[in-house]
C-alpha cells in the first residue's frame, strides 16, 4: 500500500485546477501537509515527509521516500507542465489552488484524491 501511495504521490504532481497561478507563487520548496486518498487522510510523516522544489530557472526536484525525480517545469494557462528527466515524459497537471503558501491538486482516476502542499 505504501508503494502505491508513493507512486500516486509522485504521479500526483501529474494532475494539479486553479485560479490565477503565477510563476512567483510556485517557485520555492513545498512540503506535503497531507493527502486525502478516497476519503482516507494520510499525513506527510507516513510518506517520509516528501518535498517538491520548483526553482526560478524552471527546474524541479521531488523527494519522496528516498527517491528523487528531476526535470523542468512551466506554467501554461491553468496547467503546470512537468518534463521528467528520469521518465522522459511530459505531464500536464491541472492546478486546483495555487497561492504563495498553498498548492492543492487532485490525483487518481476521476480526481478522487487530493494532495495538499504548503511552503
């Protein structure tokens, strides 16, 4: 179950819907506050306190349970577009909420789960 959650978490950055997000709001280090997986709350400590870092030069680093993913990012309309070096894959994420202090996005089939990140 933990590996499945980790995969969903990392892939979760693959499905972020929002209002007026800006590059400035996204840049910085984010940490997982919690995930709501189909009604079950999972807190960051269960997943070894994952972090996302979005740099000004449009590179990113995700650290989760001893694993890392790096690549480049861009904001395009209401989407966060990630290109993973490790996966050699581009992913478009619909942002739900992006403020200077909060990033919330949906993951999973039918967006059944929600990920809450904070700075």
